[in-house]
C-alpha cells in the first residue's frame, strides 16, 4: 500500500489517480479529503500531519510514502516524527516533494530552510528515499483565474523574464515511478518544464486555449508585493519576487530529469493550459 499526503493538491490528486489506475492500493491523506476527492476504491483519511500520533493507523500495512513538505502550517510539522511513525508502520520507501529552493535559495528560511529540514530527515530516516525538487508550477497560473474570467486580463510582474515552470502532472508521474519502481533510491531529481516561459507567454497560451484575447498587464514589484501579501507571509513574498525578477542561472536551467525518468519530454505550459482551460472560462 502507498500513502499519499497532500492527496487533493495539484500534485497529490494526479498522483493518486495514476497509482489507482495502475492497480496500486492507495491511502489518500489530506486535512480536508472526502470520498468525492479521490477515485473509487482509494481509501481516504482526514488527518492533520501536525498531530503525528493520529498517523499511526494510516501507516499500518503501508510500504511506501509520498511526503509533501509544503502548505499552510508546514512550520508546525515534525518530519522526523512523521517518518519514525511511517517506518514503525512498515514503510520502507519515501518520496519527498521538496523544492528547488533548497539548492538555489539556501539562505531563505521560507524556500530553503524548511525544505532542507525535511530533506535531512528523509536522508536520515533509514528508508530508501527519493527527493523531488521542482521549480515553479504551471498551476501557479490559477492565481489569474478570477481576472481572466471577469476581465480577460492577466496581471503579473517581470513580464518578459522566463522560468522553466513544470506541469504538476509531470511531477506526479515521476513520483509514481519512484514509488513503484526500483532504481531511484538516494536520487535527487530536479523537475522543470522543457523551456523558459515568461508571464506574458503564459497569458498568450491561456488566450490561445480559451480562443479569446487576453490583455497582459505588467505590474511593478511594489504592486505585485501588495497583492501577494494578501495570501503569503512577507518573507515568502520577497524571496518569490526575487526568483521571478532576478532568477539565478540554476533557476533558469532546464533539467533533463523528467525525460530521463519518464522517457519523454516534459509537458509545456501550453499543454497545461489546454488541459485546464475550463477553470478560466
């Protein structure tokens, strides 16, 4: 059995679907998971990962774990406690969804510090481990849903600076391979898309998929900061803006790891937009 934390998120949801379709026994874990959120036949458990003791029955009979290290309240989690309980329950393999920022922004508490604590715990767990370090997600474009629906506009800073954002479905497929197949123990995979993609180009891709024009509005850094502070802590906002506006060469590097693991190129942002355009209509 494979336990998936963050099972209703942008990566967890397609991962649960892929594993269930492959005939694996899956337990989907999320703070708000319900039977409507997971495929038929998948066991679902509503669990707060900060309450480590509540995880004991979740791991009984499990042999692999997908651990998602981000989200609200991540600073309250004890990765060592979670992994100890998983190991005691029989789990011998863990795949961690970490972040590229562990390597590219090690001085940032929000991007590097928390991720490093989870990675260190996984490495020291005594289990077979694989670490996934994606950059920015294509699904971050969901932040534009309301403005596209209401005004057919996209507002973002640094309109012509590109990053190789990755499709969450590709992350999920890599995770599924690492959870099911041998040969991925002690590997760190950096996951990116196939090309640099700017906010302006992403708006054009959504426009093409929608079949209607979308106007791109370039924000100043201050305008973007004001908007982002509505749903992000200040320290996270500043580091995020630095990545978007002044990416390091490592953050703009296109990694071969998705293709090496899956045997095909990663999906483009346009692919993601076409599959998810219903959200923008």
